[in-house]
């Protein structure tokens, strides 16, 4: 039996499940939105041991031979109950209940990770600074990078590097408003004149790499599915290809791409060092054909790479899960 922990609206999980059905591989998909329908049951007795996820159709964790951790969690947390306690005591009680739940949840992950699995929940939001550091350690080129809240250091860095970009240290922020609108911030260019003398929180700046093209690489169990994205041909996507939709007339040209052997070997070592069996890797190839590593998202979207390049990645994942 295959277990998939995902989200209700994750399209690539839908596609993989379609292939699993087509190939008649038995699987169970549990989405975050439906986890409250399940109840954990653990029994350690002299003659038997049970670890179950109870539902209309019970899931025996010992029957699971592979788990794909794809954005899903086993959060069984219930609504906080209001007891006859003061504020401090109630906070202590809630913290205690959270600790109890976390122990249960982590035990279930421990059992599932004891068999074949792809990624794990603790790595869904991998620390990008750690990954960048590990990439440099194994010899991958990375853009010169500064993280600081010191405006003078920022100005000096931009002046020395000439052309720079700024982006979030970890995640893109999305602000949603009461009128239904929202805004988000992607990678953008920044000049020295834009840096104020004070008022900064920690920010990340990098030297802008003049590129021939960007690479979006989906990595899955030592295999690579790469696409070259000619984002520099569109002024709206020079700094970040994600600012232009793939479903418009102005979409960037994308083509299948074969990575050099030396880059593949380093990326395999990097993914092993950061304990990822799968992930979407972003790289840049500069005007002198140097390869720069930018980041990896363990649960990044890869459907557009699969579709445009005819890789059928979803089929390959289903075949791996089912074998």
C-alpha cells in the first residue's frame, strides 16, 4: 500500500494519483483538509502491536510500503477547550496538549520513515541559508550573498557588486486584503540609491548574475528533469521567471535541457547532504556558461516542466511508488 500525504488543491498530486489509478497501484491519499476525519490508534501489547489511522477504511501503518510526503501533515490537533483556569494556567495546558500531540505525530512519522519514503514533513520548508551553505561546501557556484540589517553594509555591497537583487531570506510574502486583493514580492533589482539610512530588518541581497537562461530542475531519486527558461528575453521576467505566467501569449520560451555530468554529481551530493529525495532546483547559467545554484524547494511545483518538456514526471513518480 502507498500512502500520500498532500493538500486538496495540489495539482501534481492529482496527476500522480491518476497514474496510480491507471496502473492499478493501491494507494491512500490523505489531505491536510481531511485529516480530522482520521484518528490515531497505537497498541503495544505482549502479543501484538498496532499502529492505525482509523477512518471508514482503517490504515494500518505496517501495511504501508512507501510514503510520499507531499505537503501533507498528520496534524490531529483539536480545538482548544476553555477550562476553568486563569490565562497563564490555560496557556500552560494548551502547551502541554500541543507537546502531547507533537510526540504522537513525530512517532507516526518515525514509523513511516522506517520504510521507503520521499522527503519528510520536517524538510518541507528547508532553511535556504543552510542549503546555500551546503551548496558552496560541495563546490557549486552561488551568487555573492549578503544577509544583514545594517544599511551601510548593504550600500557598500551594492556599490562593490554594481548590479544587485534582493529577495526573501526564506519565503515569499503574500498580503491578503479585506477587499479580496493580495500582493506578493518576488525577486527584484535594487540600487544603492534605494537604500535608506535606517529602518531595516534582516534582508538578503545578491549580486545579479547576467544570464543566458534560467534552469528549473526537478530532482527525483537521483534523476533530473531539467528545463531551460529564456526569461532574459522578457523585460518583466529578467530578475525572476515566476513573474510571467506560463499560460499567456508572453510566456517565456522553455525547452528540455541536459545537465552536465559534473553538475548532476554535485546536485546529487547536495540533495543527499540536506536529506531530500525530491525537490525543485533553481539555477542560472551566466554569459560565460558558468552554472550558479540559487535554491531548492522540496515541495515545489513541477507540473509545468513536465508538461512543456513532455517528461511525464507524474507517471515516473507513480511507477516508483508502485514498484
